[in-house]
């Protein structure tokens, strides 16, 4: 197992993480299930082993360089989790996290529930899946609202930062963090999103640009602190944040 994952092990070491044999076995099972389910539904266009390790597994943990997920038993929501990135890798590496995986497609959640069961991810801090759009569970009127109940919101979803902030910041407690994974340098996007972040009660506190270990893949991690409660008017109705991003 360690020979098979030698490159990934080194990448994690570069991030300051030593993977146990149990964690390697969990990543191996995750990869196996990802490829199996991807044959019957669209989970990822990236399927080659080394690429999945680098661009999904290592990338999902890369924010650890700038935020210590192991510091506390944080509650975390992964908004638009898709195939489980970054939520599942974060859970494997930091098992005490209490994670909610939110996605709008039930078929993806069926996959994630099998991953959770097969990897035994509920053995320490809890991990659950939740079906719905990003706007559904953070609105004032929803009786099942999870508004401002999480220490951390994360997202690797493909959307501009203004839209992602409206999706994610309403879920975060005052004093918590929204961590957005961007797959490229994001200076211009950050500039355009500053007004939206302020409107939603947040403040950008860091936006490091870096390259994934032993690669040429540029990344930006945007770390936004929740400074005050989000106004009741946000998020707007489903579909509006993506069609008309705040400025």
C-alpha cells in the first residue's frame, strides 16, 4: 500500500501530514468506489490514479497549510460537495471533524453514503449527507434551517467567489470561517467579490496562492472570517445568486 501511494504520501508530508496505514486504506477504498460509481454516473472527469491522488485527495487537504482543521472538533459543511471533495478527504485525515455533505443530486449522495459506510467514517466525529440546493438550508423561513450553525463552511464548487460566498457564509457562525478552494490564481475574482463578502457579514483575512506539491497546478485558498450575522435578505431565492452575483 505504501509503495502504491508513495507519491501521495510525500505530497501529504509536504503539507505537514503523516498518513497512517488506516488512512491509506481509506483513500484506497475511496478511489475504488469513485471509479466503480463513475462508470454509471458522472462523478468526476479525473479518473487516472495519480491524477485523482493529486488533484482530488491532496488538493482537498491543501487548505491545511493555512487553517488547522485539527485544532478543535469543528462542525463543517461542504457546500456542493459533488463526489465528496473536499469533505471526505478532510474527514479521513481529521476524523474528529463533524461534517455535513450538502449536494443537490440524490444519486451523488447515494454514492457518498456508501463511501461513509465502507470507510467507517462515522466512528469518531459524525458525518452526514444532506439533499438540497445551497440556498435551501440557510434561509430564514426553512424550519430545518442550518443557518449560522457551523464553525466552518468549505466549497470546491465551480462558481465565482461572490456566488459561493452567498451560498456558504449564511451557514457560518459569527467568528467562524468560510474557506473557498479556487483552482487558479484568483486576484481579479477576489477584487470583484469584496463587496459581496462585506454584505454577507464576512471579511477576507487571507488568500494565499501556491502550487500543489511536486506539480505545476496553481491554487488559491480564500479564507473569509464571519464578522457579523448575515442579513435576513440573504441568501436570495434559489438560482438568483448564480444568475445575478452580488457585487
